[in-house]
C-alpha cells in the first residue's frame, strides 16, 4: 500500500472544508432570499378623516391658588407639659 504524502492529505482536507463552507454560504443565501417571505395578508382599512376646528378649543381653567397654612408649633397641640425652667 502506497502512503499518501502529508501535504496531499492537508490539501484534500482544505478542499473539503472549502466545499463545505461554499455550500453553507449558498444555503444561507437561499434561506435569506426564500425563507423570509411572509404570506399573511393584512387587510387595509381606509384612512379615517379627523376634522379639526379652532372654534372648539377651550383654554384650560387655572386652578385656584392654595391658601397658605397657618404654622403652629406641635408643642401647642401636645398634652405633655414641659417642666418649668429652674431659677
């Protein structure tokens, strides 16, 4: 049996890999072209017209200004009594 030189084995291996890569590339291109066709039909509805008029515009009413709250100390509302200051 005659042994094949090592270079020939590497060349054959490279050719096989190149063929596989070319076939994969062609399959991918075919998939891109044919695989993404979406055949679902979406019904088209007629456009709706919206009538606008400046006569219908009502400016927003301003909110009443809040009344300032009376500031009180919490101690005035408390039931606790403070001790008288020592003399």
